């Protein structure tokens, strides 16, 4: 009995040591312990903007997103479908939780466009999804998202 307790105690101490050493070498974008101790302010390089989405129209090479702009205006932006397949992805989708309104999150890194996330119902049968007119002109060759809020 004493041997099993002693073995369990030694193994837990070794496991704790391995966990601490595994996490100690990782560097992150967050504030260091020294900066927190000195009460220094570390500003993030990432910012974001959220806008409500009224409808997403599916075109051949892009998505046309109609979103809330200002106080009663509707904005429209095209997002190339190739952004979903690129690495790193510039476009991703999140499933919309029940009872919420669809929205779009635009992420900026150091003030420049980084990524767009559409939080939508994933079922294309939902009324928030539509099909664009076959004659619609879309810019599917762009590399950045210039959105007016």
C-alpha cells in the first residue's frame, strides 16, 4: 500500500514538472510576466469590427455580402471564394447560434486587413442565403477587403 502511494506521488510530481517545462518554452503575443509585474500596458496588434449581415448571395467565384452600414444604410461587399481555400485562410464560416442575427467579423492586424469571418446559418436553404444573378459583376481577384462601415 505504501509503495503504491509513493509511486503515485512520484509520478504526479514528474508529470507536473514535464507539463511546466513543456509550456515554459512557448512564446506568445501576450504580455510577459515581467510586463504585468511592472504594470506596463501592452497594446494588441489585432483589432476587429462586427457588422450585421442582411443577406449573402452566392455567385460563381465570390460571395456578395449585404451588411448594415451606418444607421439605415445597406453596404455591399464581394468576398472571393478562393480566400476559403487559401492558406492561411482569409475567409472562414462559423455556424450561427439559435436566436442570433447573422454577422460578419473583419479582423485587422497592425491596421491592415487580415481575415473575414461570416457567422451564418450553414444551411443554404435559410433565408439569409441567396443566389446572385448570373449577370452580376464580381471582383474575385482582389487580395484585400476594403469595407465601408
